[in-house]
C-alpha cells in the first residue's frame, strides 16, 4: 500500500472536510471535490473545494481550488464527472435561505473554474437535493430528488450542455 496523500495540506480552515468525490479526465488528471464545513453537526457555513491529482498521486495544486465559497450560504454533498472536455461539479445549495437547490460549476482539467460561485441547475418551490451526474454525448445529465407540493420526493432528470446551459 502506498503513502497517504493529503489533498488539502495547505488549507488553514479548521472546519470538517467531508463528502469527497473523484473523477478522472481519461488522460492524466483526477479532480477530487469535497465539502468544507458541516451542516449536520452544527449550522456551519459549507463551501465546495477541489484539487487536482495526477496518475502518480502527485497533488497538482499548491492550494485547494475554491469551487463555491459564497459568504453566508451553505453548499454540501458535491458530485463530479468528466465528459471528455470538462468536469461538472454539482451540489446541494442553500443560498436562497429557505430551501435547497442544486447548483453546478464547470472546471477544466487545468483547474480553471468556469462558473464562479456556480450556476442554478434545479430550483424553485420546495427542495431539490441529492444530485447525481453522468455524461451524455452533448454534455451532462443530472438526476435529483425534488420535494413537490404533495410533500413527496420525486426523481427528476435534466440535461446540461457543454456551455453550462440547462436544457
């Protein structure tokens, strides 16, 4: 067994690091995403961070990449996938202050964040939570749970094209 790699060794923030997810670009780069902050143990601001790692286990970023770090908001449970061109990171987001929505962000293999603070994937009345992402021929598919007016959760599915447009 190899050495343990510390993904966020240079982060001074003492909040919990949790809910890690990882995707591979099929060439040489992994993108590892995680949540910094814990909404379950206490009402603590949550942020989404990432770091890149090569196939030899070498961390490519001196500092974690801030994917979404809005002040006075909470983001949690990120997921990530690569579609041959870019990564899509999606997460639960409470920036509206009343119920959960799903936001996303595109990240290039070089670590460039294309959508600062993310873009709305699914929102509206009730909560939209627990995104799951997959690749399709023209972008990404996102499945998620939505709490409808009957107070039941329903499964929804939508498409995001490579430009970040929800279709």
